[in-house]
């Protein structure tokens, strides 16, 4: 059973920074892609950033230049560095892993990020 454990959320003022962590219970080398999604109240879950096993990254337009996704293969961990945070970044952030030939989705429990104005 794949488990994804997130941490690092919290309350920050606009313009501040937070770093999210996601630790996988399986080797990161067995994961096709790992990334972050977010869901604000009343809105659909949306992609924030993703990192593939091939080393490529993809970002949503609304975080380009502000957020950076990175990975530590030795720790089976993916990070999301969030800078210049805005109130509209307030959401529950979910870690996602796509595993296997069918890219089966696995989700973490979510971590709340709140940005005050």
C-alpha cells in the first residue's frame, strides 16, 4: 500500500513563504510522477506542479516564477517551495503520485495553506 505523508502547511502573511514536504512509503524510483494539487473551498482540485521520473517539471501558470518543485531521491521525498504567496493561494494542498503502467493515482491526506492579506 502506497502512503504519502505531507507536512509543512500553515498560516502565513501575503508575500511570505512556506515549504511543503511529501514523503512516499515506496521508492521514488518506482513513481512515474509526483506532484502537488490544491483545492480551495467551492472549487475543483487543480494541478500546482509536477515532477516526473525523467526529471522534467510542469507548473500551473498561476504559480510560475513563485513555486518550485524538487525531489530528494534518497529520502523518497518531494518538496514544494512556495514564495511570494498570495491570499488566492489559500487551499488544501495534496501530494499526488502516479505509479505503474496505468499511472494509478495515490493521494496524501492534504495540508492546509492559509495566506492572510
